[in-house]
């Protein structure tokens, strides 16, 4: 029974066939089982079946949802109550990724549903709106409107079927109404709709409405009994308010109400430039005949449009009065936050808990020194209050300022305990080592660095013998070592494995490798298939064809890139995947099964191996792939061209569905898209924020914005700007990363107010070239005067533009505040000379010497610490250094600088030979300052605890001094970052050890490897597995070697009492050597003989031919 059910989970097509073949009573029972929520047990004499668990597995299994969805559409409405069938559809659809709702599904939906069942099913589709493709949305809309029109009392085309209730039933699908249908809606019906209590809630969710449709709805509402200038009506408009255009003679109070309602406009899909323009116009109206100080609290989130100079003009009293509005607004730029925070705290020498607790999103503008100056009790209250939600917005220097005060004053232990969430990651290993009173209860709500987790797991494991208590505590699982895993009994390991599986994203590749080895040892027959990928590639041979589907499902749910780091090994895994798939994706079920593996399939499979039937579902999965290779991208592009033709012929729905793939096309192919669908192209670009789109795609976006831009020559006074079409505020806002397409002269001719409003956005563009950045610096000097006049908020706004400041200009800056320096140190591309200028500028302007530097100063200095010389580093106080070791360990400094930091680390943590895994993790790149003698003395078991960044920083001539054993113990993650230059220095033996580390070979028992064909199955998880011979030796060899005495008896024909007969022994040995000779030849598969190591002690080597010697 269990086997049958398991097979159906892995063969959902057969499940579909089974359900098709059932009679009505059986089908009714099966569907009822799906509907039940209780975890019921089915008892059949002495067999007990857990239906609840089966139901849970079924609804989580790829493909099973698809079969249940299809059979429900086919049969359910004929057998069960329609409401029950709708409930089943809802349950199945909500458990899927949205790929089940393909356009053709609408044809299978019933047309004769009762009103209540239709409303319920429509509600399911509305809930899944965002997961549904544009084509499917259109198909479902057609199905819904077909039923609504049929049931409508409208008798001819002059009367609209769109009633108030029908609008409510459509929900978000109302955005698919045509302009003609909206125009025909009765004023009475639209009035009824707006008067519904839930109309506002519905209109708040029409995120993809277009300006044209919104205007049509506003005009229709205006034609009813509702006055669009009435405050009550404005509150009911939802996202329609974002397109309000009746501004003539608008009252100041109404403008303020509109601005308040427009907070929700940030949820719109696109059209944000138009929203910003409307807010600016309303801002002008709201401030008529009033000062900014008087109106500040009534301007809602439009205040983010205020320039630095406008914010500077505010009085502290006005900011205090408006703080309840200002502290909730999203979208503030860093410079604005600095100004407003300074205004708010202007009358406070030391910030109090009360004032800080009112700041909300403005908390990030409080200076590091101000935090450090606060009373510890006030800081404790801050961390316990709701404002602590904004602690994550603080810079590392600000967090360190809070942390030092919390731990320095009073009881350090209570200070550490009060630190929650991600903030706890700032606590140093040194401080943790001083606090012995930790327990699992205080760690549940804290995020941990790996070094913290390693230390705490080891510490707590000494006081508790219950692994589940440790493994279920927050992120403590990060600290489990291989020795901890090895020490677990088979039963304990299997009982607690779910803790590892549920927290797989927290585990390092080395930890996953250790788990894989442990599982292989204790219960390989029940081993989750994805763990095989963490073992050496040869283990994949142990997956028989009958286990392919479980293997693919298991691997398809994991992140292959984090599971397998070596490209050669990944290719082996993918060859096994292709073998299981027979190099093709036959149907939608195959797409369901491969899951995330779809992103890794070779280009040839994507181009020719995915069937037409499976392509739509595959495309849904490919949209989510983060990083396709150039070959894969080319294959997808060819397939799209074959399926949909050139982009110039695509419909709006096709554009929306294929938006993420527009980056695959050439500039010529995208040119027509820029003209035909500029809004969709710009929305696609906005969704790609944070990535590096191709230059041709950015140029297409740039062209689309230029085509829509209101052309007006620059009025800038700069020479050469006459007639130049300079960037407008709207252009810059729409373009985002595509701002990199402006010519330097265009940027120079920008209006001053445009530059000040968008300098932070421009400073974040990663595609700007040095000439463009240089031009923006010139613009900053034009607008703000020389660098000597710049304030903290100016410097913090520059972003990458600051990189163009030369050493002389950096020396002019006022760098007396560590927060100013911290904003500069966020950039990592400084030259040594620039970094030195920033460091010296801070020391001179602040009046500090290096001996005076606090821990938060060191954190704020960041990359500029790399500009220190050996003498300067030696002057840093140990008491400050030891609490920021982890932060300094993220810096990629030169070798001599890292070596000096390593010497300081020895004062804190002792001699390197005494360092633990947690210390090595804490040190980060500082560990790359170890000498070759110190490296050689490290225990091989510590090698996986080097951070990958430290391995990359090790000089080539030092790295080569590692022993082969140490290199083999690096672990997959560290082995994967070994640089080509480091690799070139290694011997053949070291290279082979490196490959073993990349493969995830077991360095503790490397002979325990699988046979080449199939795995040795363990009868039960409680019995230990038999020893498994190496895959590179013929299995019969060990059959010969092990029972030697038995062989000798058989061939001698004598009992053990005849051992002294030389003739018998000669015959036995001769026979035995004949049997052994193939085995010895197989030894050559171990590699080049010189690398055999312990095998050289084997006397059987005398049988090798002379050529090998």
C-alpha cells in the first residue's frame, strides 16, 4: 500500500489515470479525502494509513497538484457539490506556483455554476492574480465576463452588463474592462459601487491599472452623484487617486487630503514619474499662502520631494510638530534623513529615549556619537520599543556605537541578551566568550554570524544532551560541525535530520557535505537524493533508473549553485539529470519534476529538448532563473523567436509575460518595442533593478523615455548648454540604471534643482563611466560650491560620484564626523592615495589620534583602514580592536596590512596553534596574514573554517606551503575560491587533493566509496552499512582478497593442518596471484603511481609490469 502511494506521488500521470478510471463512489471518496483537514487515520485490519500525511505529501509533490487540478475540472462537478469542487480547486491552486493556470484552462472551466460557487471560484482567481500570466488573466477574465453577461438583465448593447455587483465580483480583473465598456456603465451602478464599504479596499489593489482606464473610471464616478472634490469621495478612490487631474481652482485643504491618500501610490506597477509630478503640483497648491513650516505636517509623503535647501529652511519646532507624519514616510533619501534628524534633535545635547522613540524611519539620521552618548537605560528602552524595527537601517558604525554603550556600561551580559534580530550579528566573539550564561531561550530571536554559531553551539552542547534543543534554536544550526554530526548515533541523526533539512539555506556547503556522508553511512537507502550531489560525482552512479524521479524532485527543490560549487562536478550532476530525463522535457509534468534544475539545463535541451506542450510551463519557470549562461540565453531567445516571432509583432499580453526575456534581444529588435510599448518596457526595467541589464536593453529603455519626454532646451547657465536637451526630473526617475546612457555634456547641462532632487539616484547608477562621474562631480561643484563648503548630507548623497574626488579635494572635505567617513567608506573602489587622504582627513578634522579611536570609529573608517601602515596599526588599542575583528575581517587589504592585523589578533585570541574554528571564522581575511610556518602548523580539521575571502587573499607563495592533507580538508566552498594563480603554484599531489576537496570527498574515510553501478542498500536505518569497496577497483577483487584462507584451502585440496606443504602453498599462491593480477592492474585507476601514498606499502605491487615502475 505504501509503495503504491509513493509511486503515485512520483508518477502523477498514473494518478490521473487512476482517478479517471474510478467509479463515482470511489472518486467521491478520493475527493472527500482531499477536503478533510483533520489528520485522520484509515485502519484496514492490521494496517494503519495516515491519510493526513498522504494528503500533505500529495499537495506538496510536483505534478500531483497538476493531476488533482485536471481531474477536478474533468469530473468533480459531475460527482460532488459545486462548492466542494471549488474548495478543492482553491486548495490545489494555492499550493501551486501559478503555472497551472495556463490560458487554455479557461476552456475547461464550467459555464453553468450556481451563483455562490461562481463567486467563490472567482475569488480564488482574484487571490492568485499576481501569480497568473497576462494571457491567462485575459482568458479568465473572458470566462468571468461571459458568465456575468449571460446572467445580466441587459437586453441590448445600449445597456451595460457592468453592474455594481459585477464590478465587485471582477475585483482586480476590472482593469481588463475596455474603455468602451467603462463609458457605458450606468452612473447609478458606478455610484452604487463606490458606495460599497469594500469598494475602497478593492480599488486599493488595482496595482496594474493604466492612466487611461483610471481616467475613464474617474470621469464615470464624477458623472454619478459623487463629487470628486469631496473629502469623503477622495477617501473612496483607492489607487484611482494617483491619476487625479482636476487641479483647476483646487482648494488647499483638498490638495492636502489628496496628498495623504497618495501615500498608497507607491504600490502602482509603473507610472511613478507621473505620480511624482502630480504630487509636486499638489504640493504647490497645498502650500499656497502658507509657509513650509506651517504646512509640513499636512503634506504626507510628498515631503520626500523637498530639496535639501527647503529642508534646511525648516525650523526645529516645525519638524517636532510634524514628526508623526515624517517618521512614517517611505522613500527618504539619506541626505534628507540627516537634515531632518539634525533638526529634530537640535535642542537635545544628548538624545533621550522619548525623542528617539518618536523618530521612526528618521532613526538612521542620528549620529553615531549621539547614540554612544546616550544613557544606557534609554538605549535599552529603545531596543525594547517599536522604533527598534528601524535599527536595521543603521550603518555598521551606528550599530557599533549603540552596541559599545550597551556592553561597556553596567552589566554586559544583560546588554547582549537585549540585542535582538540581525543586530545581534554585530556582537563580537570576544564579548560572547566573556559571557558564560547563555542558554537556548535567549537565542531564539537572534540572527547569528557563523563564528558566533560555532562558538555558541560548542558551548551549549556541553550543558545539554538533547540535540533537538540546539538544532531547533534559531540559527544555532549554523554552528554544527562535522564532529558534532559524526558523534550522533544513527537513530538520533535520522530523528533530527529534519532540523537540518528545514534550515538548508543556513548551512554551509561543508556542513551539507558532512550531512551527506553521515546519511550515506547510516541509512543510504532512505537518503534524500539531493544530498548525493554533495558527495563526489561518482556517487551519482548509485542512482538507478527507477529512482530518477525522486532524485530529480529532491534536487529540483534545492539550490544547485550553493550545493555544488565546482563546475566540473556540476556538469557531472547535470549529465545524470539529462540521463534521467533522456535529454528531453516531454510535458508539463517533467517541468514540475525538475523544478529549479530547469535553470541549469544545457542550451541544447532548452532549444530542442523541451516539447511544445511543455514550453509554456517551462517558460514560467525560466522567468525565475537568476543567472542563465550566454548559451542558455541564446537558446531561449531562439525558442521565443520560433514561438512568438520578433518583439515588434508581440501583443501587450505577450510583452508582459515575456518581459524578463527582453534583455535577450538586440537593440534593433527592441527599437520597435520602445515605440509601441514604452510603459511596459520601463516597468520591465524597473523590475530588473539591482541587476546588470545588457547595454542594448538600457539603450532601448533610454529611447522609450526620450520618445515620451517633453522636450525643452536646458536653461542651465553652463557654457555649451544652449539648445541641449538636458535630463529632466521625470526622465531621471524613469531611467534608473539606464541613466548611464546620457552623454557627459547632457549631464552637465542638467538644471540645478533636478540635480539636487536626484543626486542620490544618480550616485547609485553602477553603469556610469569615469567621464560621466567626473561630469557629475563638476555639477556638484556648480550647485554646492567647492568641496570645502559641503556638509555631511551633501557628501552622503554623492554615492559613486565621490570616487572622482582627487586627493586634494578629499582633503578639503569636512570629515570630522565618523558618519561622513562611513558614507564614503561604503564605496570600495578608492585608490590607496584617496583612502589615505580620507583617513588623514578624519584624524585631522576630528582631532583624534589613532590611539583615541573607538570601535565605532574603526568600523566607520572601513576600507580606509587598509591605507594604514604597520606602525599606525600597532597603535590601535586592543580593547577596541577585539570587538570589531569580524568587521575588519571583511576588508580586502594588502598582505602586509593583514599580517599586522593578524599580530593584533594573536594578542586577543592567543597563538594561532590554539585557534578554534570559530576564531578562524571571526578573523575573516585577517587569517590570510598567517605566515607559512603558522599555516603549516594548523590542524587540517580547521581548514574548512577559513572564510573563502581569506583563502583568496592568501599569497600564492604562502598557499603552496599547505600540505596535501590540509588542502584536501579545505571543504568544497574554500576549494572553489582557490585562484588560478594559487593553483599554478601547486604540485600534482596538491592539485589532486584540491580536486578531492572540490568533489566533497570524505577526508576521514576515503575508502568508503560506492560501487560503480548501484548502491549497497541498507536493510534498515538502525543497522550499520556494510563496507563498500572503492568504485575504481573491480568488485570481484575484494571477493578474492578477503577470504584468503578459504581460497588457499580450496586450491590446495588440504585442510588447515597441511599448511607446511610447500607444493600446496606454491599452487595456492600461484592461483591466488592469478586472481589478484587484474585487481592490481585496477590500481592504476587510482591515478599516477607516484600519488598512491599508503598503497606503496602493499606487497602486491611486485606484480606490476616493469613499464609502470
